[in-house]
């Protein structure tokens, strides 16, 4: 058996140690290079796709709004948005108005779908319904009331009118005022009625076309019920002289819906009935329409002229 020399054996041992060292160190060096390449690739990818960067968090300022007097029955979308309402809330207001709905008092707006209590409390002081009169308003006589009178007579009449407006003489129990013919001065002689409600009575009487029953005045917001006992409506035989009736078989949809007791949807159903069945001849025909309740028909009936076109 051939034997290696000592120098040859040393050389072989050194070579084996070098080979073993290479086998151990090469994976470590390769792994470090791979990690470095991976980090470089990730950094490059982040530069090419800025959306993958970590999001920056910041405070979004609350939407700014303005506060000013507005009428929810007439305000346009620009005004409503300036008040801080959301676009979908504005659309709900428009849908309600298009269906014939009306806001008669500020609290009606609180029923708007989606309106929060916080929003309503912020808007409430700025809601001004057209036609409402401040209680402090004083009725001023028009110049036409004094036409043909001398200056002295006119001054005297003005002073008398202003005195009556400021300190009206109230009627006593057992005395009555005809609600359909009384002017604002006469109305203020009713206990519990001042300038504010006198104006409201006249305005509502004009919108209705006359008062058929004194209890209709309770439809005015906050009206004092105790004042009703001092009011009367002319007897039924004379009612046709004070009630302006609407020709239900002649008017179009918009004209019908102007009456306080006919909503836009109801006016549309009236026109559909006329188109399909002909003229509306009696109150029972109105009861057949889906949107009319018996109460709706009963309060509307005194104002209807059923004559055929």
C-alpha cells in the first residue's frame, strides 16, 4: 500500500479545509446579496407605485355652512346647500314640495327624512315661512281708505285707526263677530285676538275662499281656541255668498292644488278620474280616490262646485 508523504498529507488537509470553508460561506454571502437585491427591488417598486406608500392621516375640516333666513317652501338648492344640508336632504325637500307638500310652521321641517336634531336646532331660528306676520306688527291704513277726505279728516281717521289698533275695545260674552265679513280692526275686538292673528285670519280666509266653520281657524298655528266662542259664520242659506267655490271639473292640476285642502297628488287623481270616468258629480266620487279620506272630503266639500264643464 502506497503511503503519502507528510508534506502531501498536509496539502490534502489544507485543500479539504478550503473546500469546506467555501461550502459554508457561499450560502451566507449569496443570501446577503439576495436580501439586498430584494430591498432594492421593493424600493424601486414603491417609487413606481406611489399609491402603495403608507397613507398619511390628517384631520378633515368640517363642512362650512352659512346661516341666513330662508323659507323651506321656496328656497332653491343653492341656498339649501349653503345652509349645510346634504344633497340627498335637498332632494328630499324637493320631492316633498313636488308632491304638493308645504311647510306651514318651522317644526314641519323637523320631520324631513334624514335631518338630524342638531341640524334642525341650528336652522330653526332662521326658518321664516312666507305669510307669517310678527306679533309686533301694527296694521297701517292704506291711503285709499282716506281718498276724498280733507287733510284734517284724514289725520283724525288715521289717529283713530292707530288708537283702535293699539287699544281695541273687546266684545263681551254673548256678542259675536261674523268671521267672513270682519276686517282686521273688528277681528282685534275679539278677546285673545291681536294684530298677528287678525292678519292670519284674513290671509287664511282668502286662501280658503271663505270660512265654512269657525273651527277651521284652529288650523292656524297656535290659534287661541277660547276665541272661537265670539265668532260665527253666516247661516247655511247665506253661506254661498261668502264661500268662493272651485270648479272641480274645469280647473287643471296646478289650479286645483293651489287650494289649501287639495294636495298635488289629489289634484292629479281628480284629473285622472275626469279622464277615465267623466265629470265628478258628488262628494262620493271623491271618496273613491285613494288619497282622499272621509275627513278630507268633508272639509273640502263646502268649497266644491260640481257643475259639468
